[in-house]
């Protein structure tokens, strides 16, 4: 496909959550990059300017003339408007993958109040434990296709400062004037976001799985991403 896919991982985890999809896109002759957001929350809050700058720096290195498709997983979806604003190349469209939705304009909280209170109870000296330790083992184990993949993902997980989840991310008016799509994995966790995306008039697709399904079925996810973005290009 004559496009550049920029796969944005949640800062709660790391770039290895997108590596299998990036490899399959590359094998098919499609340009794909996974900017690393590790460490973006370590400076003074808010973190969102560093997220936007880190992704924009990777976009600047892409071959000129390729349409850029921004693809975000989980809470990385909240950053897509500011990433697009910082991008040195035009953005052809957005795909939100089991992701949080930014406001149409104004600001978007990274965590709603009830969840933020839960996180405050987990923080020690202002830092949270790694993301996979927040949940019961019975919920975490099925997220991964095998022990090796889990070990790689868990090894790079940061201990984010609580301030990361306390920030509000700008949503510049008109950011969603480009084509937008939503790929849903987990109906229980992100079904409400998928319904809202449909209500906004976006393309919505479903690939039944759990929240890290791009690790379990990278071929299927790659196929759905390219099919969704194809008409935009």
C-alpha cells in the first residue's frame, strides 16, 4: 500500500505491542513505524507535548510524498489530535484501535474521575506499578499469545507517574475533519467508544478479541487496518 502507517502505542506499555503488525505491513511493502513513547512521562507534566513531539520526529523521517495514517491503541488514541497538529507531514486519516476517543474539541482527560481514584490508591511516591500488575492474573494471561511475548512486553513497561493520568489533552477544533475509523477488539471494555465512533459517522470494524489482540492476531489486525485506510488513500 502506498502509505505510511504510524503505529502509536499506549504510554502505559511499549512499542513491542505494535511490532508484529509493523513487521507484517513491512513484509507487504507498506511503510510502517512504531515511535517509542518510553520516557515521555518522566519530565514535568503535562506529558502530551512530548508525546506529540516524539511521534512528529518519526514522521519527519518518513519518505516524502507518502500519505500518513495515524493508528493508535488504547489511551494513545487521546493524543492523536495533538500528534496530527504537530505532524510535519499531512495526515490522511486516523484509526483508533480499542482506544479512547478524544473530545471533538476542548480537552480530554486521560483518566475519568472514578478510574483516577483507583490509580491514586495504587501509586507509591507518585509512581504507579507496571500496567499488567494492576489486574488479576486470570485477566492478564489471556492478553498474550505466549510466555515469550508477555515477557518482552512486560520488560519494557514503564512505571508511569500518576501525573500522566491526571493530565488533560487538548483536542483542537476540526481535528476530526479527516477520515476516522475505529477497530474494536474487546466489546466489554471499549464497546461504548465504538458506539460513539459510529455515532460520529466513522467507519467501525470489529475483530473479536482482548485488548492486546494485535499481538494475538497480527495478520488479522494488519488486514483490517489496510482495508479501513485503503479508501482514504
